[in-house]
C-alpha cells in the first residue's frame, strides 16, 4: 500500500504540480493551502510524510512543523524560497528531515520523498540505521555492502571514491583537510602539491550531478572539504 502524503502550500500551482507527480507514483495526496487545514488533516488521517511550504497565510511552516512534531514522527520535507543557511538550520531544528529551495525539480522532490519514506519504514520495521549506513541529503551509503544510492538511484563508485564519500559523510558538518582525507583513505603520508584528492573530488561531484546551486561536497577555500 502506497503512503499518504500531506502537501501544504498556499500557491495552488505548486501544490497541484507536486500532487500530480506524487500521485503519478501511486501516493495518496492530501493538499492543503493553510497550516490550520493541514493540522486538521494530520488529526483525521494517517499521514506518512509531509511536504511543507515555509510561507503560509495563517501560520509559518516552521510553526506548523514544530506543532506536527509534538505528536507525530513521520518525515517532514520543507519547501522555501529562502536560501539563507539560518532558515535551513531553523527548519531542521524544529524537526524537518530535509529541505528544498524553490524553484525545485519535481522529480528530485519525488526521489527525496521516496528516500525519506524508505528510511522511515526501515527504522520502524526494526532495521535501524547503524554505524554502517549513512543517510545524508538524499544520499544513502552502506559501508558493509559498499553500495551507494542518490535519490533512490544506485551510484557507480570506485572503491576510492566510495571511501572518500563515506569519510566526508561520516564527518558531516566538519571541514576535512586534503591532508587528512588523503592519509585516511590512501593510508599514506600526504605530500604538498598532491592533486590526487582534488581530482577524485571533482569526479565525485560529476557523479553526484552537482551544479552551482546544488552541492553535496562544499569546498572551504584554504581549509578543505565538507558535507553539510
């Protein structure tokens, strides 16, 4: 049985677009234009995941997210036109599981919805994440099987690329220097002017489909790399 998805957005065009794509995947969709209406749906229906817009006419999406989190643990994906890191941090702090900025790709949104549902279903079936599985921004990495999925699509990585990505994700939020990355992954002493790490990072970015507006691996100039 497919999941029930709550879609909350006061822009009918966006709500309709998201609903069409989700229904195309077989999901049951409950579209709402206000936070008040959304809370009523949460009380009356079994919701498995919510897509919430930050800017709503009655209450903010942040407030709605926090209110839902008081009683429900299903995944929440936030949509917003704001791109400031503080807004993203606020959304994650009040209980959101993922974040997308407008304009967004409907196909990417559907993929993220599927990834969140897979993770949530596995967790509640007793298949809890362990130290060998990481989920970061639509990326799922299994260290035991050496498999990696991006938005539910399998990725083809070399062993070195896998180890680099695993190490960065396992230390997400922390800046990793090229020296530390090289010595951890290759197990050899790092030498100045060694471009090996940079080349492999570039290949990883290509496979991750990074653009100027969407980056999984961020470069902190003069310091190193990090995954948020």
